[in-house]
C-alpha cells in the first residue's frame, strides 16, 4: 500500500475515460439477482472493495456466484430467501451492502452476525432496525445501540400495519426495506416519518426492482406500497452502467482544465441521479454535451467559472466534487442541504472543510451546509488527508489543476469504488511532451533521454507500427489487407519493459528494427484503420508524472493538447552522415550516397502521404540538430519543456 501519491502541478485536462461500473447499481443488482428465480448474467459489474464485500456475503449465505471474466458474473438466484441459515458476515465499510442485506437477512429465517470496519460501527442503522422490528423481525445490537455490529435471529413477521421509517438520515434504509419486503409475498406498506433525502437513489432502487419484476406504488415520496404476490424474476442478462459519481471528477477536470473530457458509460439514458452533477457544472458556466452513453465537459466559453449557491440534496456524493471546484470559482460558493455528509464514510463536512482550509480557502461549515471561498493562489505542496474516504481522495486530485503540486495521503482508499482512479486521472491530465520529426533525425534517442532526465514515461509510437507489421507477418496476414492488419493492431500483445520490446512474451527488440519490418511499418502506418486501432492504446501512455511521446502524429492527432511540442529535424546530409556512422560502428556495409538518396526519397514520401503526413505542427517548436551533438539536442528539448510545462 502506497502511503501517498504526489500529483504534479497540472494545467490541462482532456481525453476520454471509460467509467467503471456503478457501485449503487452493482450491489443492488447482485442482491436482486440472488433473490430472483432463475439465473442472471450481470455484465460490467464494478470490481471494487464494496462489491467484493457483497459478493462474498452472498456466497456465504449459499448463493451461487460464478465469475465469467471481464467483470461479468453469473448469479444463480434462490427464488426467495437465502438457503444458508447461519453465517458471520463482514461488510467492510459498504453501506450499499450492509443496509439491504440486513433487511433481507432479517426476513430469511436464519441466524446471522453482521459486522464491518470500525467506521461502519459508527454509521447509523437504527432507523432501519426500528422499521424491521415493527414487523416482528428479531435484530439485536451487539455493540452500541443504533449501530452495527448486529445479530439477527429467525422471527415471525406480521405486515398488518405500515412500517414507519425516517427518511432524513439515509435513503438506504428505505432502499433496504423496499428490496427485502417482496420476500414476504404479502402486501407491504412503508411510510416516511421525516422528509426523504437523496431521492434519486430511491429511483435507482425502484427502477432495478421493476427490471426484476416487482413494482412499487409510490405516493409522492411519502408512502410506498408493494402489492402482495410479487416475486423477483431474473431478466436474463443485465448491464451495469458506468459510475455517475465517479464521472464527476473527470467532468470537473474537463471544466477546470479546459477539456474536452468525455466520460463513457453514463449519459442521457442513465438511471443514476448523479448525472445531474453535469447541470451543477453548467450553472458554473461549463459547456456540457450529452450523448446516450456519454457526457462531455469543457471550460466555460468565458474561461471563468461562476460562483454557485445550490441545494445539492439530490446529488450528495457528486456534490463533494463541487466543494473542490469552488476553489476555482469567481466568488464564494455555498453547498446546501447536505446533512447526510456527516454519516458517510467519514464526517464529510468536517473532512472537506479541514482539507480545503489547508489549501488556503476560507470555509464555513454548518450542520447541513458548507461554504467555500475561492483562493487566488492555492497553497502548493499541501498533503491532503483522506479519512479512508475514497471520495475525499478522488475530489482533491483536482487541486493539482490549479497549477500546484498536491499530495494525496493513503490514495489506496479509492479501491472502495474506483481502484484505478489515479491512472485514469493521469490519462487526462499528465503533462505530455510530443516529439516529431523526419526519419533519422535522432528523435528516438533524444526523446528517450529527455524522458529519463525528467523521470517521465516514454512512448515510441513507431515501435507500435513496427510491432503491428511484425505480428501481421508472423500471423500470415498480408500487409495490404487493411482490415486484417487493423485487427492485428487492435489485439497487439505488445509490452515494453525497459529497453526490451516483447511480442506475446517473446523478445523482439532486435527483430522490429530489421529493414523489412521498417518498410512494413511504413506501409501499415499509412492505413487509417490501423492508426485508429492504435489510438486509445497510445493515449493510455499518458500517465503521472508525465509522458514523452515520440512519433509522426503525436502532437497533431494523439496528443493535440500536449503542453510541449517539438519538431526535431536536421539537414538530410547530417542525418545521412549519422546513419552512416551508426552502420559503420555496427560493422555493417554503408554507402553515403545511397543513404542520402534514400532519406530524401523517404522525406518526400512521408510529406506527401495523405495519412499523417510528416509536417511541423503550428504550435511545435523547431529544433534543428544539424549543428548539435546529442547532449545539446537533449538540452534544447529540456529547455523547451521547462518553459512549457507547469512549474514543479
Ligand atoms: O520511427 P520509426 O521508424 O520506428 O517508425 C516506423 C514507421 O511508422 C515509419 O514509417 C513512421 C511510421 N510512424 C507513423 O506513421 N506514426 C507514428 N506516430 C510513428 C511512426
């Protein structure tokens, strides 16, 4: 476990992120599939701490769950209550697991003990237990009254009166009752005794219950009736949407860091209330585009984020992201009606206030609100404490986009819902230096040395085209068959480890440098389908602390947002001479005149080709290395990087 991650100063965010599955939907679907008649295949399930807790608990009470790979699971439903009648269940800090499971187990006629991490034992569950006791369930506290751990015993249940339950502490109490009550087969009624918070989460619950065949009648947000005689039936194959709460960090990054940033997996069709976070960004002036399955965000046309004063009761999780976005607004911002923050993974109002103050912000907090005044300069190098709260860790990453380095302590806590969060964040924000230039300009060597000097990652994009050519030839694919070669590129089992290049585990470092592979690479690199197939793979190299990307279209197509673009060139004569020396040093035959002619022909071909022609980008800095040695060329590029990249 890393004890911290240091994010460098950042100024720019753009790109596309494929979201992991929604936690709220994943855990609800798992439970509904477990209770349903028939087998359910759940695809795109979130792989995280909270879903692992739910999977393990279901298996312990006798539910058949099989991992099918690629985040798909087959769940063999029990068609009613769980077969396992005695179990100790550990719920970690997963509210979406402990609440619905407690209600379900209380109606399952068994003896169960339920516990979690210490923080879970501080998170209230009393309103749910009270509700269950009203219908005769035998649920007891084994620690403090009103909190887990719990012990559950078999009991006779009577549904002769409505269950009266509070709605203003956690909407999960209502979700738990709604999901569990159909197990009784009788008509059940729930009445809220206090106004319901976080209503969109109840919409998710009702939506998913309906998909599994149980409908709930609702009168306002006050009274819910589940008609008797209904039972859960598997809908067959179901898909989990991307996590809309997790989307908030990337959308905000797009707005603060220019954008566009696109998140895939949620959109217009989403059943998650947290997609409304995009509306909140819009009130700040952000430019938002909606697709059926994506949302895209970019900075306000004016370039300035507007202050806000919003009731955020409907998006309590995503709202935390707004508290950090407030640092970048043009005036004081107020987040209202968020009392539930106090009983989440940590007391989020206190946590957010404490950490925002460390950055220099003036923060006011109350029982159910937080007010944040922006700062002209965020204090650099602050270490943010995360309180074992994934969302605190994730939203404070945005601070780096203020052009200041920031340290996030205990970054591993993001595993609760988004295990690869910091990689994904790096993919849209890490600094990029794009180096392009003609063949034999020495750009490969220079790029590699610059990367080493800065401690950055290195992408040799030419090697990917060489690998594609080699893999195609080895697979017996004709190099003029564009569709087939693109298929090879999409599946390329390539790996770079240090200086070594591996293809399907075999060392091909030397093999890809062979003359015929170079010719093959040049052929396949001219095919649009091949370039498209390698696009996301190259984008994925953008990582912390930064990337040096070497190749033809690095600054124009793959990383148009690169903070530093260099066009490295040298006269044809100088390049021919360098190549000549290289060959002679290797003891190979060489002819100066032939080399020069070859280079000139290749330059002409490269400049004339329609796909990714060799050309200096408008915003690239020209470095002519004709009179320079390698060390001087490296120094020249480093000097450009220093000028263009955000300060350390
Ligand atoms: O840089 P190199 O010689 O390893 O590149 C191999 C081939 O791929 C060469 O013909 C240029 C081409 N290429 C490209 O079209 N786009 C890139 N980004 C990198 C290389």
